[in-house]
C-alpha cells in the first residue's frame, strides 16, 4: 500500500482502521446521502455524531459530571490566552516552564495578570521535569499551570503536581495515552492533532464551577461560560474533526482504552530508550525519570550525522524524524497510533546506522 511509518510530532499518524472507515464513509455517511464534511452542524445526524464523540471521550477519560467537555477551534495556542482571561481575572497564576509551549503560555498570560514562574528548566535545555519540592507556589495563585508532555524536548511529567491552587494542564501530546484523574484538575486541554484527530479541533475539559468569571474584555468565542451554555456550538464547530475523534475513540476502546494505551506507550518507548542507553553513538536528550514515552529525542555524535540519519531513515520509509528546529537533533514521536512494527523498523535502522557510522 506504500504507507510509511510516520514519526511526525503533529499532525501525526492516525490508526489505519480509522482512516479506512472514514474513507468508506466519505461519500455517504451511514445512509445520509452525504459526507460528514457537507452536513449542517445543526442537523440531527451531526448532533448524533457530536453527542456520541462527547460521550465516548467522557467514558475513555472517566470525566466526572462536574466537568464539561468542549470541542473548540483555535488550537492549543488559543487556550494560552483563553485560560488567563477566564481563570486569572487580573490576579496571578503560577506557571511551570518545562519547554517551549509552557513558556509561550506564560508569556501570553502576562497580558492578563501577573505570572509567577514556578520553575524553569531552560538552563539545562529543558532536559528534565522538576520534582515536587522544586515547585515554587504562590499563596494567592488562581491556578497552577503545567504542560504534561513537552513535545519538542521529549520530557513528560511522571507525577501530578500537588498544588493548593486549581490545576490547569496542557495535555496536547499525551492525552489519551494513560488514565488521568480528571477530578484533580480545574482544566485540561489539548490540540487534537498529536494524539486524537486531524488538526482543527481543540478539546477543553473544564470544571463548570470555574466558568462565568472571565475578564470583561474576553471575546464571546473564548468565554468558557458561553461555550458551555451553547454546548460548543456558539459558532460552527470543527465537525469533521469531531467525527474523526469519534472513530479514534472507537478504535481506542477496542485496544483496551487508556489503560491499554499506557501499556503500549511504555513498551514502545522503553525499546528505544534501551537502545539509546546501551549505545556509545546515540545520546538521549531527556534525563531518566523525566523522559517522554510520546516523543523520544536524541542525537548522534554531530549535527551532520543527525541529518544523514534523518535522510537515510526517510529512504527506508521511516519519515519525519528530524528534531524540532529550536531543539535540533532527532525526534521519534510514538503516539497511540504508531504500530509496534514501526518502532521495530526504527530500531533495526538505528542499529544498522550505528554500525555504518560509528568510528
Ligand atoms: C503542538 C502543541 C501545542 C500547540 O498546538 P496548536 O494546536 O498548534 O496551537 C501546544 N502545546 C503542546 C504540548 C503541543 O504539543
């Protein structure tokens, strides 16, 4: 079929069976005579898709009734502003900066209140996640913000921080990869294009009690209260992506849900880290205890060899292994939909490349 193994960080690999199902339904969705792409978002048939996807996500993550699930547009980046506008209200918030996206979120939040940096791992190239005792917390913070998985640097929080303030988390690149106790969070959000669905959908899971206190300047389309009240249909939602997320959630359930995904993600990543740690040629970027199962970042002895690695891998159908431009090196993104055969093919290539290039 000429499909490659796609290690892209996002938009990224989707389950093959999901793509096949979407393909089979693309011209005539279940007898409706039209594609989901052509449907009114106010139609009965689309409302069923919407409600179904929401119910499946609620089930997959065991989202309690206290929390609403929103299907929005604007990407994760829009939430960098929506969160402080709705939750900080001119006060202050603590931000744990462990990578590029949490840094950007902190910068954006400064426009709407006082940002206190709870930790910043920039000095060591964001190669680790600080321990609980290292987190500086303000007594008056309206929330504590962190990013669960640092997509660019390849680190992942292995614990949920204990905070007095409401917990807010960017789970863009590891949502649905493990069970989460949603009740511990005031707000969880994620861009869909890493581990859920095509680009264009942002999922926000928010404690309903937090809504309704936004800054007066908050655009209507960014007010959690308005979005909750309109059930994400203040304006046209990303219909196609919501449908695709529904298909992905069906697939996820067949694979054992988020508990099944957690086992798989650990197995995938462990294989790659084991090779890295037993090699004098490759070097993992993230420190043990902080390593991401979703994005494995590493280097060969020099940038030139990194580039050769990426090029030769692509010739073998292992594509998008180049590290993010701000981090350099190599990055293998191992999301839920990456089959183990893809990981094994990568390992085979890595061993051969090392033999060829090790001096
Ligand atoms: C990709 C990513 C973002 C940015 O997502 P957009 O949808 O492009 O705005 C934010 N946070 C994390 C952790 C990401 O991986």
